[in-house]
């Protein structure tokens, strides 16, 4: 008969087939109760698993039956998403546990489409999710989320996020006409970003995905210096020109001490809509080489498929328009890997310490 510590070791060494991380790597909490006839294991994971919790539980039951020779085994898995550390000296936001920045360094690589699908994928797995469109000059999230609703304000000071497909969102595109240009200088743009983040009544978010504009300019600098970011995701295509700018975005986050959770290679292959033939029209392996060069994780790849473009342009992104399709499953796998990588980072303990006030009598 195995003792509880041995059973805990078996569970810790189990590799989540979706995240490719062991439960030990993702810092799962495990509780074991057993006697000679019965075994129950409770597992708390730091990332959302609603979409495939049954698969995990059944695989672990089969594994434990094989290892313990017991028939009466119960495995219960739940999510407990915690607040993780951010840049030193920047206070975390009370109603947002984790902020994930999605960046590319270069325009035209499908960053916004990837960002909204990843946000929807996290929500599909049971997380409370919001998305902030930080591209002030070229906001695209209202179109992709299929809404042009004006945000409401009950007190005239703060605004309510616009909800669509189960996620909360805020964008300059909700506040202006779609074809109206934003002819603003840098300070006005950065102030708008801070107001959209701080003056929006986000409702107890596990993750806020920030869709960054291309480049490494004012918005990115404000984000790194004044916004508590838990981690960043770099979007690239396989071609060298895209990778050149993606490296700049990655190095920018390294310099401001924001952990890079990994790289997503978009437009990895082209899938012909007529015959289904797949080919590497932008080159092959660029994301993998960049990940190896900078010792970060390759989170996954997304093909260049007309259905992705049609879904985004039509206001029904792939994760909601074709939730059981291969592309949606790829987005969901990448989202789980992002959340699992975040779960292995240090926790934010700032709320555990009281404020100390010294008064002169």
C-alpha cells in the first residue's frame, strides 16, 4: 500500500497533456485521503480547466488504479486562480488578479485577432476575463467582438465595460465613431490608456488581456512603468521581418522586468480553402528558433486560414463561431499554456501585509 506522500508524488509527476507541464511545475495543491479500500485525491490548479476537467480526472483515476491496485478512487480537480507578482513598485489592482500583455512589435501579424481569441478561450475554460484594446489610434476589438455599444456611466466618473461573448471589454472604439481618426499626441494617448484601465469598473477579473499596438513606444512604456503586468505574450509570424520586431518587443519586456510567458507563431502555415493543402508560405520554424534563442516557451502555432479572418471581421471570432473546430482547439490549448505558465510564477502577497502608519503625537 502506497502512503500519502507517494501518492502525492505520482500526482505531481503527472503531465497535463494540454499544458505539457507537470502538476508540480504548475504548483498544484494536492490533498490525499485514503485507507486500505478507498482513495480520494483533491487537486487545486492555478489555471482554468472547465473545458477538459473530465479528461484530467479520468486519466488520473486510471493512473492511480494502476499504481495502487485500488478500485475505489475519486479524483476531484478545481481551479483556484491567484494574483501573481508584477513589476516592483507598481501596486496591483484590486479587481484584476492578472494582466497579460499581448504584443508583436510589428503590425499586420494578427495580434489583435489572436488576443481576442485567447481571451475568449480563457473564458471558455471558466475564467473571468476582460480585454483592453490599447491601440488608441487603430482600435479593432469592437469590430471583432461584434458590438459598437456605447459604455454606460452611472456616476459620470467611471464607465462600465462592454460585455460580449462572456468577456468584458473596453476600447477607444466604443467611445468614437468607427471611421473617426485619433489625431492625438503621445501624452494624450497614454492618459487615455490609463483612464480606460483605471476608470473602467472591471468586475473581479482573473485575467485582463491587453491588446497592445505595434511598436515599443509611448503605450508600451506607460504599460511597463505604471500598469501592473503579470506577464507578456509575443505574437509573431515565421518570416524574418516579423521575427526582427518580435525580438524587440521581447527584449523590451525583459528590460522592464515583465516575464515573457512565451511565443505564439501566427500564420504558421496556409490552409487552402478549396483542397485543404497546407504549406509554409511565410517560412517555417521561425517561432521555434526565436524561443530557443531567448530561452522562452513556444506556446503554439495558428495557421493562416480564411475562417479566422472571416470570424474576426464578422464579429464572431473563431473560438465562439466554431468552438469545436481544430483552430479553436489550438487557441484554447495556447490559452491554457499561458495560464499554466503564469500559475508557476510567484504569488502576490502584498495584500497580506497591513499598511503601517506612523503618527507623531
